[in-house]
C-alpha cells in the first residue's frame, strides 16, 4: 500500500510540475486563488456581521449586501486594470501619485472624518462617497515607484539619485498617513515601499539601515506612551502567558485567543461563532481570522494561509518571469503589499506580533479595501498576461476562452521601456567598455611608423590557410609547375637575348 501511495504521489507531483511549466499557468493560478479568497471573504463577512447589522437597526444581511456590492465594484475596477495596456498605466503613474498626495493632504482638513469612530482621521467624505485616501496612496506609490526606478541602472549615480527621490517622496507620504493616526496603514505603506526598493536593486547597506531604523522606531513607539505602547505591552504579556487585565487593554486579544481555542481542528461550523455576539469587538474587520479559526477550525485557517502563500509564490514568480523591468517591479510590489499585509494580520491575531490594526485583504469587511485590493490584483493579472511565454502562446494559439468572454485584448508591450535583459546588457557593456578603456595602453610614437602588413588571401579569409587532406600535395604540384614555367620563360628570354631561336613547340595534336 505504501508503494502504491508513493506511485500516486509521484504521478501527482509530475502532473503538477507539468502544469506549472505551461505558459499561462501563473495567470490561471492567480485567477483561481483570487476568486477563492473573494468568495470566502464575502461568506465570512456575512457570517461574522449578522449581530452587528441587527444592532445597527438593519437586517442580518445588511453588511454582507454592502460588502457584496463593493466586491462587484472592485471586480469591475480589476477588470479595467486588466484591460488597460501596461504602457497606458505607466503613463498615468505620475498624475495618479499627485492626486493621491492631494487626497492625503485633504483628509487632514475638516473634510476628513473617522477619528471619533475608529480613532484615526483617515476617511474622506465627498458627498455620498466615503473612502480612505491611504488605500489609494498604497497603489499609487507602487505604480509610480516601479515606473520611476525602472529607468535607472543599478549601481550608477543616476539610479542612486532616483532611489533617493523615491525614498524621499515615500517618507513624505508616510508622514501624511502617520498624521492621520493610522499606524496600520502606515506599516502597510512602508511594506510596499520596501518591496519596490529591494526588487529594484537597493544596496544591501541601505536595506540593513532601513531595517535598523524601523526597529528603532518600534522601540521609540513602545516607550513613548499612548495606545501604541499599550499594544506592545499587551503583546509581551500574551507572549509570556500573562492575562491579568483581560477586561481592559488586552480584552480583544484575549477574546481572539479564546475564539481560536474553541475552534479546535474542524471548527464549530459556519455561522456558529459565539465571539461575534459582541464578545469580539472587531469580529468582521481586524479579527475576522479569529472567527475563521472558531467556525472553520485549524483546517479552515490552514486553507486561508495556504491560499495567501500560493498567491505570494505565484506573484513573486510572475515578477521574476516578466521580461520588462517595470512589470517585474510592479508585480513584486503588488504581491508584497497584499501577502505581507495578510500575514501580519494573521500573525497578530494568533499573538506572534503586536496588534497593528490592518485588515485581512479580500477577507475583512471594508468597501475601500476591497476595491483597491481587487484593482491591485487586476494589475498583477495584467503582469502575468504579459509574460514572454504567455504572449507567445496567445499569438500562436489565440486568447483563452475566459479572456474572450470578458473582452480582454491580446497582450502587447507597446509603450514600455526596454526589457530586463536589454537593460542588463546595456549596463554590462557600458561598464565593460569603461574597464577596457582603462586597461588599454596609450599609443606610442613608434606605433604610427609601422608599415602596413601585406594583405594575403590567408589574412582575408583564414579558412584558406586550413588546407584539406591532400591539398598540400596539390599545392606543391602547382607550385612546382609554376616554377618550371618560370624557369622555361626565363630560359627563352635568355636565348632571345643571345640571338638564339627558341626551341620549337611540339604540337601534340595529330595532323
């Protein structure tokens, strides 16, 4: 039986490897993973928000219906991002960044709200529309950073100058987000900035400097007082198993641990959570992963973790396989922004890191987050469609059926800069020519007095010097004939000069 299971495992493994090597494998896997996470997210929001919707004066499905509408709008935005050519998206990078900075400044005016409700002034209300400008800024910095840094060659002064400009603009925008008292979104924004910088070729010393600076900022926050230091204190208390104040600042974390413990292996069942009955304050938002563990158990939580891990692996592989530097940086930044945010959320729910207040992408309730995340996933799918193998396969065999159904055009790389290979070759050739110029000795005066060498057939065509077998004897014979003819000619000239008649030529033809 063990041998049979081993054979089945090998067959399945070979089949998966064969499927993974197909040109459009990344594209299809991303569609499946994003679709599953979206459906699971709407279902879990409906399950965890029933009591909250009823207490707000609506029906049990009010929050779920609103989330469904936002997800539909997000799917439309993702389809638009998938349909627009990457060159057009790149041309809109700078205007998009300027608009996002203006919105971040505008949210600090009296138009910004949310401080009384959630403790952070991060919402902007424009008539019937309310959204978080920091969510827009997260995508804007990824698109502009990928476009801005893709034009430079790593290791050059131009690239370093561009990197300094990118980091300066990013820190200024992060400062605006921090002024909104939204620590979770500031952390997410910095994750995107760090991902773009590392994928673009940030120097190792700068990477370690950034990590040390972030650690120092965490230490300063932990000793500075306020709710941020309270969260870090709660984290260390939970890490060492001290729950002395379960009704105070550690209340939500403690209730999240109880929910995960109640779920056990297979969970209590979908919709059977007890924590959502006002025991867990943020059951539909920040701590929805605790509801996942309670209702679906360890198995359901492992499925969520596996889906996000698959999204990360395939997204980073897409970034690696893209031949264009802009698409590579964009795919890596978008993947990191969603996947790292998801793992940070799940980590603080289970007590591995301090609570940051960021949501679980595609799972937590939130209209702006759903629209922005699905738009980012549309851009990631566009990067997967523009892999070299995918473009070649679509041009040879046509577009997939799904692309024709949703009206997606054939992928094209028009309007984008040179590929990574061309960029790398240009950089290496430039550096090589500079090194060759340094090694080349200066010309001397005697060099100009040398006579030009005689041009021979062997110098014009070196293959003539490589004689075939038997050619040497033929050349000797030909040279001997030429020497005899020259001797004969010389003798006849000598005879003529002496007044003697040259020897008569024998006619071999029969008369």
